[in-house]
């Protein structure tokens, strides 16, 4: 897509070309179900309509809308945009799998880091309070990971028992 941008709209300034290309790319993304010809026709109709109202986004296109070179360049660019978004859509499962893998990797590395650090005062205090509240025998916690897992285990067991008790009464 970036190579084709160098070859099209040679008469436009850098800013005009950029604005037009960004608009066309957004149009293709928004209306992915339409064909290139339909997108082109919609674009040309919209621009003619806005030029008649004197409120066009692209006033520099006034003389160019009927030009063969402009239409040819626009068709080339729309085809490239269409290919780009189709390729991107095909890559979506791979990208999602990579994101999930990276998420799992960060979680694993965080747990390794936690296993090497001593538990915080807050964790120890909370663990002590839970042990007293539920009459559980305390164990010696050597890391943040152990403390987190012990606290989670206590909370899961006792909230599960509490829910089961409520369900039985109903």
C-alpha cells in the first residue's frame, strides 16, 4: 500500500494527497462489504454533491473528478486498501493468538518474580485476619506468591461454603 502511494496523485501536494488517501482508506475500512467500483462510485457521487453545496472536504478535486488519471489512481489505491484490509482480517487469528501468548508469558514471569519476593505486611496481616476469622491453622509464608495463593484458597473455600449454605436455605 505504501509503494502505491508514491505512484499515484502526482499532481497533488503532500498534504492533499495524505488527506485524500486517509479518507479513502477509512472509507474502504468502513464499507468492507462493498466492491471497489461501488466504493469509487459512492466517493465520486458524494464529492460531486458536496462540491455543488460548496462545502467539500477536498475542494482541490473540483477539476479532477472527471479526469481519467485521477480515477485510475483512485481505483489502484482502493484495490490496495481492499487487499490490505483483507490480509489484515486473515491475520487476525494469528495476532490474537500472539496477544494471548504474550499475556500468558507476562503472567508467568510475574509469578516467578512474586515467588522470589518476601510477602508484604498487608498480605501477612490479611492472612492472619482470615486465619483468625475462619479458625485456620497458619502456615509459614515465604513469598508473595505463596501468600496470594493461600489467601485466594481461603477466600474461595469459605465463599463457596457460604454460597452453598445460602442455596440450601432457599
